[in-house]
C-alpha cells in the first residue's frame, strides 16, 4: 500500500471521527468518550469497548455549553460539552472526565450535571504528587474506581490478563507513534504538517491495534525512502493542541517543516510505556508517575526549569531552527509557565514565536503573517 493511500486513510479517520463512532457501534461495540488526557484508555480497551478521544472541534460553535460554564474556560472543554449537548456524541455509552487541569476540574461536574440520566460520567482525579508510594496508591485507587464503573457499562469484569494484553497493545502503539514522529521529521518532503497532524489525531478515534497496523506499514514505507534534501525551514511545535488543517496549511505553504513536537495532542502522551508484567493496575499508575516535562504535571524539581531544558534539547536534537508555541487561550498553566520556557529558549539562543489559538478561530490572517515573518528570521 502506497504512502499516499495510507495517509488518506489516516486523514479520513481524522476528518470524520463521528463516522468512526457509528462504525464501531454497528459492529456491536460500546464506545467510551475520553476527555484529555492521561486517562487510562487501556482499561476501556481491556473491557472490550472503544476509547474515543474528545478534544473539542474545529468546526462547531459554542452555544448550549454557555449555560453551564464560564466564558474564560478553554474552547477544548467548552466544545466537548457542546457536542454532548447538541447530539453529536449521542452514540457514546459513557464518558471519562479526568481533572488534569484547573478547567477540567470544575468542568467534570458540568459534564455530570448536563448528562445526568443520559450518559454515565466517570470522574478521574490524578494525584498531584504522583511519584511517592502514597501517590501511586492514590492513582491505583482512582483507576480502580474507573475500572469498576467501566465494568458496569460493559457488563463483564476486566481481568488482569485482558489488561496486560491492553498494555501490550498500547505500548506497541506508543512505539509506532514515536517512530513516526522521528521518520516524519526526517522526511518533511513526504509528510506535510497537515498530514503529520492527521496521523496523530486519528489515533484518538481508532482502536489502537487498528491504528498501529496502519502506522507500522506507513513507518516501513517511510524508512525505505532516501534521505530528504529539505530546502525549507524546520521547527518544533509545543502546546496543548494544534490540529486545525487551515492553520497547519500555513506551514506547508511557507515550506516550514514540523520535525518534532512537544504537543499534548500528539507526541507528549506516548513518551512513556507501561510495564507488561506484574500488577497491571500498578503498572498503569507507575506509567503516569513516570510522565515528566509536562506543563500540567507537578514537578518537585521545578526550580531547576527541567521542562525548559527538555524542550531546548528536543529542538537541538531534531535539528530544528526554532520553536512555535501554540498558546491555548485561557490556559493558565501554559501562561504561567511561558516565562520559564522563554528563559530557557533565549538562554540557548533558540528563536521562538508564541501564537494564541483556540478552536473558534476562523480567520488565520494574523497567524499567517506571524508565521511568515518568523520563517524569514530563521
């Protein structure tokens, strides 16, 4: 199968997630919506159900959700609620609501109130101190709560054997996505910014084994290609999400390649694998504990600016000439972290640009001008 055909399959899943939900329902499967991020999707998979990522929408307008939440909540959360209210996600059989940020904590209750009597909403509170033994145990307890609620929806127990198999499936997926990120950076003449995003985005809407089968085939084809002689500019992207094709097309139009990313919607969740042996619940808790360098996670070494050092190293290792930071509007953690990230980038002599984005953007004229100007100085 050619690279073009494979990319078209990823694009179809990326552009039409609701078709994926309907297709899985027609197969007799139950589908569980999963809000961002670090939710233990392996539990959903082990229950024989389909985890369906919910990351807002680039085409919806916020209307009904305004009755439930403040206008200063990020559009990802507001549009997730909007789709639940307007019927877009009526085929879901349940919803997992992590509370990984200051918006999702109160929003978890908005979801519960709005969906009362319509959809089971499973509350998930990750530990702030995730590395000590008490943090690990708290995480196991929370994941056990999620497991129990999923068993009620599926009507069957989630066995340790099924969960270990799910961990293997997800580890394989994470490995394939890491490999794709590397190969896409090596072949920007073949993998455009738009297509790169579609591959990562589609992984939230497909069963991981199905997505991995396709991605491993794509990786195999990319690995056969000769080294790219890219004449354009190279950048790393950072932020929560940057999946709007119209925005990413600006990069392609200006011959700017995205050779690596520090994006929560893309590479960030697949950096750490879970142990495939031993207690699978503790393995999932330990995997979350091992996550690092994330603006939304507490770092006991925060005075050392380790995240800034991590991003600087990512830019240097990828051979990029600069960094584009997609700053989600009304995202307090990102805004508070920016001075430290800027200090690290400036100290390393790495040019960067900060673009304010949200999913209600329809006019990208200012972004286009800013990106073109940034390319000129790289």
